[in-house]
C-alpha cells in the first residue's frame, strides 16, 4: 500500500459546525485527496461535546488544554504537542493563528517536520514585538507563511522580521458559495425564525460584538437617519464583550425600539436574506468573510474602506466608507435606502456575480494543495 502523506492541522480552539461553507480549516481539509493524504485536525482547546460535529479529516485530536495551560511557559502544551507529533511522524503541519504557530516555532527545532505553514488571519497578528522576535529567531527554511489576503501579506513582509516574498504568500479567503446559497433561508423564513418584522427595510450586520468590528459607528450612523426612514430598522447578529456598552449606546440614542442585537446564531450566514442591505463597519479585518457571505445573499453591501476589504467592495460595486466615520456611513445607508427595489436588487445581483467569479472555494483548495505539493517535492 502506498504511504500516505501525513498532515496535521492545528487550531487554537474547536469550532466545527454543521455547515462548513465558511469554515476555512475544514475547506483546507477538503483540499487534500484522501488517496494520497491523511489529515488530522487537532485543537488546543475544546471538543465536540454535545454537538457531536466533527471535522471531515481522517483523524481528530483534542488536547483539551485549559486557558491557564496556554499562558506563561506553557510546559504542558509544549510537551503534549511534541509527544503527539513525534508519535505520528507528520510530513507537514498547518498552524492557524499565532497561538498555534508559537509552540510549533519552538518545537520544530527538535521535531524537524519538513514543512510548517503558519496562517495569519488578521492584519495586526504580528504587531507585538515578542511575536516578531520569535519569527526572527525560530523560523527557518522549513517554514512558510500564508496570509488570508494580499493586504495581510504586505503587512507581514513590512515587519522585516523573517517574512519575505519567498516564504510568504497570500491565499485569499473564500467560501463554498454554491453550497451556502443553497442553505440560505428565504427572506420570509429568515425573518420569521429571527422574530423580525416582515414588512420593514432591514439594515443588517453579522460579527462578534468587539471593538474592532466597528458596530458603535454603525449604531451612531443609523441613529442619524432613522427619523427620516420610519420603515427601517437595524439588526446585528453576533455576541461579545461589547454588548453592554452597545446596549447603553442604543438606549442613550433613544433607538432601542429600532435596533435589534440578536446575539450569536449558529450558521448565522443562513439568515443573511433577512436583510435588505448588508453592512460591515470594521476598523480592521484580515479579509472579511462575512462580507463575502453578504454578497452571496445577493445583498448590496456597505463596508469600511480598509486595505483587506477595499478590493472586494470595489469589485462588487459596493459602497466603501471611511472607517470610524459615522457620518459617512450614515450617508451611504441613506443613499441605499433612497433606491427603489429594482435598483437595490441590481446592486445585490452585482455583488453575487463578483463573489461567484472571484472567490471560488475550488481555487482556494487548489492553492493549498499546490503549496503543500510544491514544498514536499522540494
């Protein structure tokens, strides 16, 4: 029997859901033909628990480290990861985010796994000096870095700490567009399940309630125009540490009757068609998967004019606004609300066409497969 090439994909935490359309780790697993590769999905913390959802990888491993284990010297995680890798003799390791890159930078000096790939998902992931120092001291010829967008790649190389044009590439995030479109609820179904009115215009956003997502500016923008559009409401799907502060802001602006913070929803992208307009006011993003999801719903998009998202917004014919500028965001929303149904539908159709032609999951998978095959040949 032909020996399979063994790949370990390390992730900081378990996050497998019933729908993998936007799960990039699962899409990487799906890139490797099972007759040639054996992929193991491993998670530093978390496990399937009650959900029962598992990776489509041939094997799964749950380290079940506690948060305290992953701080300080991290002796236990280093030992357990080393032992696991030594026992399984992997040909390549794919590390998602710095939390998994960091231990492998140290351990591969001993393990000498032929190829280690570190994926950088966010713009400032290596902004901290000690992270760049680790790369400078520990990354060798066995390492290759992957940025989720061209903008993230440029930032990594600009640090001059070991990232360069030879060992750093961009593989642009993508989603399984056709599958996601098939799973999306109709407008009526989505609104009914979310408990939203069926007869109003809905400006929507999906994202964690954290500062970098810029929801406070979206709320301020909506407050500036809501009196002029009595049939419009704002809906945000997501949960996070900013909930209480955003709730206070909504109350202070006297718009609690027209703003819905719906909390976290499993497979939130299935509800996209509940919205009439999709907004993404992020201050910073690696690429912005939620923006691609909004486009898949044939929705017109309004998003922050930041490097990672600018090509998407411009390519789709959306509205790009200065980040943290509530006034500019309000004017963009106003412009869209003033459009008639057919004009709004045409903008949404253009967004769908763009994502279908430029962010195919087939190309994403092929890029990862080609990267692994090229390095293994070398």
